[in-house]
């Protein structure tokens, strides 16, 4: 098998409630007709990592960043609004999810020291070309936290 050139480690949320089941998330991809999962690893609220695909495989994490990316997600990223009518973006990571996510980031940084560790939203187009992906340029909120500052210590 041809070795992939990993340039990005992309952190995601599933944009579901943190109680969503792995099977429900997988079924959502099937319903969209996806042959591949959306992420390589999926971390549930208890901090357990579910292996959905080998790093050698391409997944459907972010358009334009799949051939060169490894995609890791935590289950969550939305809460119910006060009136219960809609789901709104929020950083819903549990302590266990934070710990497992950081373990993956550390491990992947060692495996792929030249890869950039980014949040999905950081891959939004830089509309004003200032070199910074500002909140007003985010095409989505995923993963609902600032990956760069969160893992600054890991990247040192
Ligand atoms: Zn995402």
C-alpha cells in the first residue's frame, strides 16, 4: 500500500449530543452514501476511543484534507437550546474526552512531527487573506474549541 503523506491532524466534534451512540453516527454516514467513515478515531463521552479506520486509509473528515489528513473526533459539540427546540454549538468535551484527545494528539505528533494539528474550523477559507482564520470566516464551528492554544504545550 502507498504510504500517505500526512500533513494535517484534524480535530473534530460530531456535532451531535455527547450521548449519541457510535452506531447512530456510523448510520448517519451510511445514510449519506459514504463508503468510508468520517474519522479515524471517535472518542465517546467516557473517553473510550473507537477505531473506525486505519491511519493508512482515507476517511471523509474534511473536503480537500482527506488524502493528507488524519481525523480524530469527540462525540458531542452541541447542546440543546434553552427552549429545547434546536441544537447549538458548544464545547461539550468531558474530562475523559479531553484526556483521550490529548493522548492522541501527543501520539500523532510523535508519529507525524511535521503535520499541522488543527481544528476542522481552522481549515475554513481565509476570506480576507490575512493569514488568520478568524471566527467570522469559520464555515462551521467544529470542533468548538481552539486547537492551537489547547495543544500549544504538546507542539513545543
Ligand atoms: Zn469536523
